[in-house]
């Protein structure tokens, strides 16, 4: 349809409180629908156009930059309480395009598209020449470190056997020679002490996810594994046809403060 | 005081509405 008078967009300052409200609603939506990786936080609003919407309301067309936090996607900690990943830890940014509807004073997300990318090695080196960079998640040393950490965790665990959900981050540390990994796990119907073949174990209907951090250090004649896992409160059974980690939708999983998280460990083996 | 009609006077620094402020750091 041809553009007529009054059909143009409204320009708004990127730091206008109304723009910020729309951006925060967009980032909340993003974090509520993550299936893997880490929660993100708002870093900068790049562009905003506000379009009139018929019959009522306005649509905020926005470009937003985000930064990765240290909270895993399924961690119930509110994103506002999560620390931003530091440059020295090899930060990751998100580039997002959103359409956010404002109607009756309420914001709701109509569309979202985000891509994330790690900081360049060159930039990390500028702030920290000796800091380890992010390693490919399929690196054999990474895979081995995760397997060893998961085995160590299950060996010390008197409850359910936990299986790997995803490896979310890894770094190869030069001195002492070690591999640092972060990964997500989920409880199964097997008892950790009695597992013979993990392939026969199934995820519980009431999903219970956990998040682990581990360092595998090479030593003369062997290796040391230190692993710490935090198990999150269980998530309610989802309707049939829903597979994999479920989004932490507010209505489906009430946000709990970190103190309410069930702590398993820390187990240091 | 001599005024030159027709010469625009700068009204201060130009305000750039976008992009907005950086909350943490830029990478």
C-alpha cells in the first residue's frame, strides 16, 4: 500500500526511557527463550524506529547489542543478577534485531533474530596477552575434559546419574597445562552408583538440569580433575512433543533466587 | 555589538540520538 500522511515512523532517542523499556523487554524475551548457551544482557541500543500499528499500538523496530553473562541459559537466576563475561574471559556479544509491540502500555516481542560472536583473538590479546582463548568445543582435549569431569561428578554423586546436555564453553590453558570447560547436564532415571550402560538411562520427565565448571590439569603420570556442579530446581513436565531443554518461560518456571537453587557439591575430585 | 543578519549561529554540540550509550564495553 502506498505510504500516506501519518504512516511514517517516529524517531526516538536510543537512550529514551521508552526505547530502553522496549529493549529490556526484548532482552527478557531473548533470555526466556534460550535453549542453550548463556543469558545475555543489554549493552547498547543501535537503532530504533517506532511505527504506528493498526488498529492500535506502536511497533518498535530495534537493533540491539548484547553481551554474554556467566549465567547458563537454564539457570533460574534473573539476568539482572548475572555478571557480564569479562574481556579477559573472552567475551561474546550478541547482535539482535527485534520488533517489539507496545500496546496499552505493555511491551511484547513480535519477532527476534540474534547472532552471537566471540570477541576477536586480537582484541583479547590486547587486554590480556596470556589469557586463554575460547577453544573449539569438538577439540579432543575439550571432549576428554568433559567426559572426565562428568565421570568424576557421577562417581561422587549418590543420587541420579547425570548425562551431558551440551558443552557451552572451553579454554585451553597453557600454564599449568590444563583444560577448562563449562557444560550442562541433566538427571536421568538411573542411579549414579549403579550405572552399567549410560545409553540405557533416560532423562526424567520432570527435567532437572545442572551446570558444571571443571578444570582438567595434566600432571606427570596422570591428570587431576576438579569439577563443581550446580543443580537447578526441577522443571515441570511439558506437553507431549516438546524435546530438549525447555525455555525458562516465566509462567512455566518461576524465577528463583540463586539461594533457592539446590546445590550439589561443590564436588572437587 | 554588530550582528550579521542571515548568519546561522551554532546551537551547541550536535546531539546524536543513536546509537545509545554503551553499558559495559564494546567489542
